[in-house]
C-alpha cells in the first residue's frame, strides 16, 4: 500500500446494505485518505479523524483510489508519430474496485469521453484528431426507481440540463439544454403513445395506410367526410 501513488491511498468502508446485494466491495461513498508514513504492518492511521459515523464490527474495508482520475482506455503515455495512426479501446464489464482502464468502475451512472493531447508540450507541437467515433455495443441500465431516475442523458458542452433524457420506465423528455425538459413522449397505456405537449407532423396516415387530409375543411360546404380510425382521410 505505501508504495502506491497518493491517489491510490484511500481507505474505503463498505457498509451500505443496498449496494451489498451486488457483491462485496461493490460501491461506497465513505472514504478517507492516508499517506505512506501512516502505515505500519496491519495498521493504517488515517490522515484525519473519521467523521462518517460508527462502523459495525465485521464491516468490509479496502484500499481504493480517489475519484479524481480517469481510465486511459485507448492509450496512455503515447507519443504520436508524424503520420495518421489508428487507436481504439474497449471498456466493458464491472471492474469491481480494480484499477483496470478497460473496465467500468462499480456503479458507473454515466460516462463522458475525453482526450488529453499535447500534455506537457509547448506551442510547437500539435495533435490532429479525425474520425473520432464512440460505438455503444450494448446498453443496460439498472435504476433504483425507474419512474424518477434517468437511464440515459444526452448533454452538449455548456448545457446545464440534458437535451434528451430517457427515464428508466421509457419516458422520453427533450429540452433546450438550459433548463428542465419541456416536451415529452411516453407510453400511457397498452397500445397508447402520449405526449403532454403539442405534436406537429409533416403528414398523417390512418392505420390502414390511408393518407390524412392536409389543410382545412370547410364543413359548411362539405357534404361527405370520410373518417378512418379517427382520422379524416377525405371529403367532398
């Protein structure tokens, strides 16, 4: 432990019964730091007094790392050449506390890709990136309360709120990115799709494929109106 870098010297306590159902050492927010001068044999002296309540005897503890880092899943400490070079990486599964750059950290809620280029270089160097692609092979999100927690969020740079959010129960909400979402679409009942807002379509079609009438109908002159499955498909 004492030979590890400072960011890997974090004392973690795993006493949350909810996360315990997913396995030992799965997830915790109860951590505190110690340094290499505070370890002796089987004893670890924390950098500051423990302030997160009592811990029952037998509670699982572990050495972990702080959340200030990120996994270099594509390449690390690489010096690009003078010609185009292809790099790729895959992140999958649950690292379950391991320091594996190609495994998600336990209880990962979302990810944000980033690149650290020209690190430590001066203005005479530049790195060009082309064709950056992120492929989602499979997406499974387990949320504690599907009716109030988002399973997916799309946020652009500078946004304070998501442009698109998909809740665990399938409800989709859109917004401008500067405030809470203002339009939605969701399953209201069996075979019924609903929005609480206004839906504008470029065209309409009844369930048998008949096109709807565009424009307006003057009911004072119309003598016959054809309706199919709740949609006006013709008049004369």
